[in-house]
C-alpha cells in the first residue's frame, strides 16, 4: 500500500490560491540512495528515475503501482528527458556522456566530448523543438566514486552545452556558471532557465534563433537551506524548482508564490499522469507524487 503524508504547501502570495490539489502526498517508492532524473512516459503510463549511487534506473507502473528495475548498470545516470519521438535522453555521470535510447533499446551517444576533451559529468538535459539537446556539466560524477568514477577534470570549467541535431556539433552556450544543474525552456522556448546550485540562484537567458544565449540575469535567489536542482514549468509558465526540502513555485515575473514541503531533500521533478496534472518528485531515498490542479507544460512540438 502506498504511504501518504499530509500535503504541506506554504502560500506566500495571493496568486498561490490557483495552486491546489490533494490533501495528501503519496510516497510511491523508497529505498534509493539518491533518487534523481524523473521522466514520465505517457504512452506506457510509467515513470522512470535514476538512483545514482546504486548505478541503476527504476520504473514505477501507474496502472499497477509496482516498482521494478529499468536498467542496471545505468552508467550512473542522473538527469533524463524525452525527445520529440518519445525516446529517452539521459545524462550518464559514469560514462561522462549524453545518450539516446532508441525504440529498439539500443543506445546512441549524442555527446561525450567537447573539442576532444571528456565532459565532467553531464547532469541534466532538455530537448528543444528543433531537436537540439541542451545539457549542464558540473563535476559531481568525477569528484569521487560515489556518483560515478573519480577522475581528473579535462575541461576548464562547468558549462552549459548545446548539441546540434543535424551536425552533432557540441558548443558551449554559457560558460559563467559555478555548478550548472537543472534547466528548462519557457513555454515558447524564447528563454532558458538554468539553476546554479553552488551560487544558489536561478538565472534566465534569452534564446536566439541560432541557438545562442544572451542576458543571463538572476531570476531568483536561494538560501543556504534551499539550493536549486531540477526545474520544470507548468502550462501557465510558472517555474517549479526542487530546492532543499521543498519544491519552490515561482511566477514568471520571479515572485516566489509558495513552497511544497517534503520530509526529504528534493532533487528533481516532472509532471505526468493522463492529464499532466500529477507532479512526481524525487527526494533523496524516495519518489513522491501529488495530484493537483496545476497542469504541466507540454513541449512546443506537442502543441497546446
């Protein structure tokens, strides 16, 4: 039987009244060392997430409520997303690369080097409607053997990258981060939000037609107890950020609307379910779920 806890949402702005749902949060699974990278497969109605230190990916079935293995070893996968064809895109800490799992189960390497140098440990990833793959590259997977393999850093810095869908060219699009982490596009893809975990802030960039970034102003400031990790948007453009023992919800103007508090430090989140109104949250040892009034953003290529 699924565990439940009372929903604890701290409203900080009158606009938070539009955010509501069940009076309880479900704990769908537990027993992980550090759960991360949730991704929801609508066609199969299941959730996949990473358990990085255990070098595995797990799967929760929405119809039966059962949890089982998805992939092990996984290459110490961290962040995951889907592309326009519903294929799994993953950031592999251990193999220091970004990959695509094809429909037949084979794995294609999207990017594993920049100018001949190995990445640090790709962390989180999003796909734009033009097919380009954007990802962050902090060093967490090479700092020790806990979330990957201890290794020397080959690239000077921790950057945000874009992989071209046609040529495969990988280029740096932002190089002034300390520890870039979660990232998400605005509803019309004209802006890119990027978390910097070590700097404790969220930044927002303007996205050019040629895939370049400009601007990069601070969108929101965290605290020592609320450092940003994974990001998602809902269909109104609100930004949802995993940050410490809460999920923070921001209006597109940068106002903090409220906090969804959880009993464990959060890492990432994704909207799913039949109506995209079920929020799945990875938090340390567990995966939590809240059915709400808020609907997750649809990818641009899926229409509105």
